[in-house]
């Protein structure tokens, strides 16, 4: 699992990325995938960070959210922790979500379709940015009301395989008063400038895992996401 609070390097870009056009997972024709992937790759190349509203349709988001909710109702979510291996700890004061790691072979059509879309995105990003993305790992994440995740980087210091973080939000009818923003620090952890992203259903956020410290602010209601990482070869 991703590491806890960390001290990031100081050489981060300060320019804010654009918001990309909308796309869809299954309902759009294949050429539309290419347009969205190309635009996302261009933003990553320019800024290391991209935000895509409407990456999935509401119906597709609903299928994934229903899968996540049913999995949680079946008792398969577990408290998330910080660190890895012997240093792994459950620290709810640092990180308050619970997660379920995905397996395309057992988790149904919606998850399989998402994995297929991520494979297409992996290929498109590799073709443009030459990042050497090889694997993909992901989990559903649920934050109860009031839960948060303190500032952290997604790449482990002792295992630098995670290269690109990709978060898809699964929330329905999210309003500004619900909060639960993802706050991405563009230069230095805890300091301006930062980029806030509301976790509206269907919005996708992608950023270089070793470059942007970020945190999850508390929400007034349950907050759902599908969080994943493209990795390099060991």
C-alpha cells in the first residue's frame, strides 16, 4: 500500500494543468478513447498532472460503485495502512480509508472492462512519454464521513516501481459542500500553489507518482474511488 506522510523533493512544476475534455469507458467508440488518451498524455507531458471530467459515463460509474458497495457489504474491505512489509501499520489518525484490491479474474465485468481501458491507456502513454509502464495495480477505496489521508507521496522510497497514479471517482451527485477534495501540491508539500479536485463521479486524475505530494481532505459523506498505479518492471 502507499506510504504515509513524506518529505518530497523541492523541484516540482508550478504551472497548473488544463482540464481535459470528456470521455467514456464503454459507450464511446474506440476512436473517442484515442482522443481522450492523446489529450491526457499531452497534459502529463506538459505538467505531469491531468484531470479528466466525465472519463466514464454516469452509468459506467454506477456499475463500478455498485460493485464496490457490494464488495464492502460482503465484508471484503480492510482498513488501509501506511508503509510496506515489516513497516506496514494501520494508523487511522494518518489514513482513514478502507480498501479492497481488485482482481479482474474474479470481480466481474465492470472491473474487467476498467482493466481493459487501463491497458489501452498504458499503451497510449508509453507511446507518447516512453515511461516504460508495465503493470497495473488498483483498489476500491471508501472513506467514511470525516475520514482523511494526510500528505504523502505514492512511491515508496525503497521500492520505486510506481510511476503513474490514476484515481477515478465513483461518487454520485457530489456537491461542493460535501468537500472530500484531493489536494495536489504543485511545488512543495503543505504550501501553495496547490490544485484541488472535487471527487465528482466519473472524474479521473492522473499524475506522476514520485512528483506530487497530495492529501485527501475530510468529506461530509461517504467518498468512493478506484485508485490505481501503473508500475515499471522490477
